C-alpha cells in the first residue's frame, strides 16, 4: 500500500500541468489578465456628474439663469412661479452665499448664520435691462441650503407723490 502512495506522489508533478490546463480550457497565451467586474452604477454616475467646484473650492456656474443671474451648480428646483424661484442644495450654505455675494450688487446684505439675504440687488455684469432681486441663502431643514430668488417689481415710471400716498391711506382707513 505504501508503494502505491509513493508511486502516485511521484506521478503527481507529471500530471499536474495537464489537470490545470484542462480545467480552464485556456492556455497561458490566452490570459488577458484578471477579469474585473463591471463598474457600479455609483461609479458611472460619479463619472457623468460634472464637478461642483473649481480648483480653489469655489462653486462653478451652471447653465441655469434666472432674471440675468447665473445659478451655481448643485441647486435642485423646488418651486417656480412668476417672480419667485426656490431651490435646495446639499452644498454648504456659506459656499452658496459666497457664490451669490460676488455676483450681486447691493448695499443691503443681512447676514444670518452662515447665509445671507441680498436685498434690492442688481446682477453684476448683466447686459440690457436689470431686474432688482432679493436673494436669500439660508440653512434649510430638508436640505442643508435653501435658496429663494424673488424678482422685485419695477419702480413705476410715475411714482405717487407723498400727498397722493397719504390720501390713499386715509381713504383705505375710512373704508374699514
């Protein structure tokens, strides 16, 4: 019995290459390297998603424009009505506020936490007619950042005088 085991072990090195070669059905020349699994959907989506930031960490512009104001990347529309546009974003509030801060001209900025409200703002470098905007960038509850853009109505060509305003106020109080 011992002789059969020793003989079998002696033949093993001769048979091993044939057994390995038969098991895959391929020769060493056919080997193209390791077979990798296909990329996951997450990897594919990340490759297709354009970057949000430039090399300095500033938000990049999107192709969306509201009243002459180019919006940053990363905003998701929530609501849009005439003169009112609401967005949310997962981008930190301070980065979104900084994006709008360099694009809006106003002397009325109210800082609230990491965000800001830009009141009666003009869009910098807009050509043609300018619409005054109120842009608020605040921390949200459903998403880290909520952006609300209100297109303010234009100033009337012929504003009411102080006397006309007082007369209208007296008349409205008299009707109550």
